[in-house]
C-alpha cells in the first residue's frame, strides 16, 4: 500500500471512530408517524434527545429511545477510553425509510373488498461528536 493511500485510510478510520451507527429494520409503525418523532431529535445533543424521547407520549418514541441507547453503546464500544459526557455527542443524522408493506383484505359492502396496507419502516441513526481529536 502506498504512503498516500495509507494516510488516507488512517484519516478515514479516525473520522469513523467519532461516528456510531444503529439501525432498526422492519419496525411495524408507519413511516409518517415515526418521522414526527424523529424530527424532534434531529441535530440535538444525546442527553437532551433521551429526555425528549422519554417524556414523549407517542409509541414511536419508545422505539427511538431504545435505538438511541443502542447507538450510544456502539459509540462506547468504539471509544472505550473516552467518556460520553466529554465527547459532546449529538444526533448527526436520523433517516426514516419505508419498509415492507403487509397487504390485507377487509370486507366492504355489497361483496367488495378494500385493501388494507400495514406499513413498516427502517430507521438509521448516526451519532456524531463535536470534539475534534485531530491536531
């Protein structure tokens, strides 16, 4: 491996150390309902985001709180020597995409049937750090 390529790889590795990912796939909630809660914590510090989710009455907030705690644990696994309080972690990116749809039939008047679409979603959460440890 060349010197420039190795330096670039080390720089990318150092940048990725400051990020932590967590994914929630096939969550049986409609993406629209999940986005309402996800918009509340986008770009917010981790401690404040946990408080927002803990006191939000929506069901989607319980699932996002668990996902945020998982991302936090992933960050701690990458950075064992650093503390969460000093790192200045915040929700850098949260993306809610549509998942698979279960299609069901519901009886309707006069022998007809209406299609019921039971939606699900995929949530991707990325935590970033405010502190730059590079010199």
